[in-house]
């Protein structure tokens, strides 16, 4: 598989399950993950106040936020697996330079990615000026979800904040932080558990264990399911209960068969995770693109366990109790 300029794209995983009883299961998984060695400046957010509240809707298990890019307003997927802003070529046909790179997918094949510069991005009352973006065809995501998708809001748009996600209330909050990473707005929830993370090529990585076997996970709000590498040690796979097979499609038309099951005895940092569903497939292409070992991806089933926040100053992910405490 050809990968230029250190760019790797794990993109749009479509999974239609074939259960043991051969009953129909139309579940799908969409994950967008980039590893990119090119340097892009983080855009500087402009806003008033110490807290920004953004309601969101759901397309399947994907978070949709309304945003405005130059003059176009539409739905954008919150995707911490994408390092930068990504625009859907279907809506932004006048954008994109001739400087193209190749993106390779999990099932093989390649997609062309163009780069561009947009004048302004508006997300609620947060604005960014002159934001570099990638441009790629996302029409297949629109078709699978039945809603217009204008693009992806990548990680570097949020690195100045603590990002708080409440799936039950369908609400996202952005908190202004001081130099030590403390929220400047009042916050009255109690933490259930915290875990450290680190950034590599604008990707969130966390160390953990599966059945006491060391693991390196990437965290992706654009992943509707968790994914494990199919070459993990036998001891790790003893904590995974396989219950079905699936057909997985990537950026190209090529399809591969993957396994589906539930994983337990998972720790991320010191946090013990509940049993969660997962796909099992080959992640070697991802590891080669990162130039480091990637054992799995954590998505919706991990993030939706409880209200969760990602603090990009302290490099901590925190799950919070549902109820607020009294000030």
C-alpha cells in the first residue's frame, strides 16, 4: 500500500454483521484516523467567556455539530481521530490546491487528499481565522447516515480547551483553561476516574492493559465501535469473547472479513473499563504509518460510559458522575 508524506488514513469502516444464526444486522462503524508528519499550525480560537455550550445531534453514534466554514453552514462530525479540519469535497468543490497526497486505508487502496486554506471557521461563538484543512470525498458517509455531512472537526481545533462531552444530554462544552490546565468556569461534578494520555502527530494515545497485557490505544470520537488488532498475544485475546463475523469495507471497494465480540478486563491507566463490544482486524498498516505499535482503538462504547472530558493542557481524560454537587 502506498503512503506518501507520512500520511495514513483509516477511513470509513463499514461493518455489516453476519451473526451465527445468519440473522441480519445492519450495524455500521465509521472511524476516521490520520497519522500525518506534515506540520500544521494550531488555529487560535477567539471567543468570550470561560465556557462555550454547544448542543449536538447524533448520526448513528457520531456527534454532529453545526459549524460555519466561510459562507457554508452545515453538519460536521466531531472527530478527534482527524488531526485537522477536513472538508467534504461534495460541498467544497471550489476548495483544494494541486498539492495532493495519497491516503492509504485499512483494507488497502488509496484516496487522494487535497489541502486548502479557509478564511474563517465558526463553531457556536468560537471563531478561527485562516485554518488549514484537508479536502476529501465524504459522500459515502452522507449516504450511509442519510444526512448532509460537510466535514470533520479535527483535534487541532480543540487543543486550547478542556472538551466535555455528555452523550445523554447531547451537549458539548468547551472550557477555557489557565496555564496549569484548570477550568476557569465553575464546575461541580465529581470525577469517577482519570487516565493520562499523550499526543503523537495530533492523535490521542493511551497506555493500558487487556487481561494484564500492555496495550497502546488511540482514542477517536469518530469511531462508532472499538477495534482491536488481530495479532495480539494469546493472553490478551483470552479476554475477548468472539460472537460473530463481519464484512469490513474501507476507502476502496475492497472488503475484508473481521471478527466481532466483547472485550473485558480492560484497564486504561488506573481506570477499570466495563465490558465493551469490539471489532478485531489487522492494524499493522496503522502501526507502520505511526511508526509505533497501535494495539487498538477506543470509540463510542468507551467514551459514552459516562460524561467525559479531554483536557489538552494536563493531558488527562476524566469520566464524571452524572449528578452535580452543590457549590
